[in-house]
């Protein structure tokens, strides 16, 4: 009995376990863009430093342009490798939650970073100069270490400040994503609990129907048992669902309506007016069945005459609505029982505050139950 439409309905309610949310998708795009931005800024910075170094070298009447290129590329390459190696420390989320601890850990590594940087950079320069048949001259090692350490400290100080700000923002995005996932999981659990609460209520009414038929019409009672078996089978199939297509909901609800029509023989007339454009739209499981149960309980059971019930689904400009109305009901204070309260809560949890469920008294007699849903909800495609 399951269709591809039902499978896609399940995907609508399954949350982050089966499909990424909009927040997850935007977070991934943001992280990817930030990574590319960091790489581009890093390359542009060292390109600028290289151009400045070459221009200064030219103004000083330098003859070997590979030398300023070597100076900057050696510095850029070594510091890039050092920062990459420090990645686990720099990106430690637990440390970043306490900025002072994070900075203390980074500064703890700073002396070693300076020593490694100076030794490796100058070793590369000496080696390349020797390969090119030149000798690399520089000031005493004490002066070199002092001067290079100051420059590197200023550079890394600025880098750490910017890096901490960017990573803190990305961690905030991760926190929002995890919070959204947690909220979705809680909503799923709540919807599942609310849906399961409907099963005993439905079964109780169905068994009452069969019990009544056993004393008046055994053949009808046997048919009702068969219909109940079909409904229970459908209920088992939909046990893990929170939404299904309106078309699938109609199939189950019409089976229920037939069962109730057997109980209230000659006392109920059901009319169905469903626009085809609404059939693929998602609705909470047992939406129509719950509303019909309420109508049978508060109207049909209390009358001996014929009650006409009309079920209508209409597409509007910015929304669509489901309407169940009768021609004889009287709105009472207890007309909205636990079933409709449960249903209202599920509707708003699934579709937001724009979704409403209202019960009103008709001027000409009868009660109207209207479910108003936003037209922007995800449609479910069907295939044969």
C-alpha cells in the first residue's frame, strides 16, 4: 500500500537524519566560503609582501631578482607549514570557549615557533644561495633572532586576533546548527508521541461500532471487522509517520467513514469535494479522521435524524484549507476534546503559526471545522 509519495512524506517529517535542513545547508556554504576567503586573503597578503620586497630591492639597485622572491617565499612557506602544524591547538573548540586559556596555550608555543621559523627560513636561504653560487650575508645570529622575533610576534599577534574572531563565529554557526537539529529531534519525538496517542482513541470508537452492530446486523458487523482490519493494517504502515499526502489520508479516512456509516445506518450522508491540486499536499497523520470522529461524537450520535457531512479541500491564493461541516451540529464548550487539541498542536508544530484549526457555528445550523495551511509547504510527488 506504500507509494513513493508516502516515502517522500516520511522524508518531510524525518528531519536532519534523512535530509539537510536549510540551516545545515547554509552553514556548510558559509564554512566553504570562509575557507576560500581565508586562502585568498593569505595568498594576497604574501603577494603584496613579495611585490613590496621586489620594489625595495629594485630601488636599492639589486641585480638578482630571485633573491627577494626567495626571501618572501621562504618566509611564507615556513610560517604556513608552522601554522598548519599548530592547527589542532588553534582550532581547539574547548580552549576557544575560554579565550584566556586559548591565548595562553598559543603563547606557550610561541618561543618554539620563533626559533623554528628563524632556523628553517635562514637554512633555506643559505642553501639556495649556495646552489646559485652566492653567499647569503646577514647580521649576527643574536641580532637576527631579536629582529625576526619582533617581526614575527607582531605578524602572529594580528593573525591570532583575526583567526580567533573568524573561528569563534564559525563555532557559533555550528552551535546554532546543533541547536536546530536538537529542536527538530525533540519535535519529532513530540509528534510521534501525539500521533500514537490517537491510536487507542480510534480503536475504542471502532470497537464500539462493531459492538453495536453485533446486536443488530451480524453481516454488517462482519464487514465492519474486515474494514477495521484494513484500518489497523494502514495504521501499522503509518506508525512511524507524522505526515502523509492528503490522498493517502483520504483513503484511510474514507475507510473509517464507511465503518461509521455501518454503525449509524441511514443516519449519516457523507459528501466529498476534494480539489485534485490538493491531493499531493502533506497533512498530519489522522487529520481528517480525527475531525470526523469529533463530528460523529458530538453531532451524529446525539441525533436520530439524518446528518449530512461535507468534506472539502480547496486551494487558495496563499494557502489551502480543509473543511469538515455538518448541517445539524451545535457548538458546545466540550466540542473540542483531546483529539482536536492534540491535532491543533501537531499542526502548529509541523507547519508553524500560520497553520490554524478553528471550529465555528454556522448561521444556518451545523458546525464547521476548518484547517488552514500555508501553501508554501513541501509538496509530495506521486508516481505509479
